[in-house]
C-alpha cells in the first residue's frame, strides 16, 4: 500500500473516531434545548424535529463553526494566544447559561481525553489553563485543537462539527419525541446536504460576522434551566 493511501485511510479513521457519537465527551447528556421544545409541544413529530435540527445547525455554523475554523488556523500556526482569544469570544457570544455550560463541560472532557491521545505539550497547557480558569475551554476550540494535532483539515473539522450538532439533537429526539430511527437517519442524511454550502459561507467570516439570532432556542434553554425536565443535563 502506498504511503499516500495509508495516510488517507488513517485520516478517515481519525475523522470517524472524533465524530462518533460514542466518543466520550458527554454529548449524550445534552439535548440542545430539544427536551424543553418537546415538553412545550413545539417539536412533536419528524417534520418539526427536522425544522428544529436545521435551526440548531445554522445557529451553530454561524457561531461555533466560525470560532472552530479560526481556532484551527491559530493552532496550525502555533498561535496559542489567538486560540485562547477565539475561546473567550465564543463564551461571551453565548446568551444563555446552559449553552455556556454545555460547551465548557464537553470542551474540558475533550481536552482531558486529548492529553491521553496526543503527546504535544500544547494540549496539557490548554487543559491547565482551563483548570486555572484562564480560558473557558469551549468544545469547538477543543475540537479545533484536536483536529489540528491529528493533521485533519478544516473542512473535516467543520464536517465533524455540523454532524455532531445535528446528531446530538436527533439522538436526544429518540428519547423525548415520537420519532423512529428511520426518521432521524432520514433527517441527518437530508441536513448533511447543506454542510458544503455552509462551509463555503462560514470559512471567510470574521468574529464580527458571527450571528445566531434564534431567540426561541435561547428561551427554551432558559426554561430548561428552571424547569423540572431532567432527562438531559442543564
């Protein structure tokens, strides 16, 4: 087998590993507001679930996705302070506490896991700074750092980011919405078709271009913080 083919197979294997829903960073613990949306009767079948997952994917692309790409480029250029700056900008951008906690908990878990996978000292420094509260340690930035160290591309990072966001909602739906595995897989297949166009749009966006105006989702998150629904973490 040629060296190039071997590298390509390794790249695909790493992409699958980091995108797998079983990757132990805690994605199964969160619903991205879906639990409250289902409780309030906003999401109740496959069609409304698709609309909700689509809104979440767009919101994430124009915020988390922008940050992830900038953090990835900073990591590739060994600009640690730029990486931290992207991390801080994302946490300030998030309007609700639940979203901030979700990103920080998953980010810290990925940083901890990364120190057991990679030998580069930058990951240990990143984890130490998270523990010392010098940086928030958000998940998209942790993803960016891991993908850079694994020698994956920014396109693959964006693909993994979008897949993870959509799949988080769809996996949660199987526990709180009247849908089947057939429904969720069809929705995932359909929403995946928008990823390339989203990447082309997002890849040139600056921090000032970030936007995520979906107020209903922020309201649902705030209701979940104060509500009695506890199937998913808040």
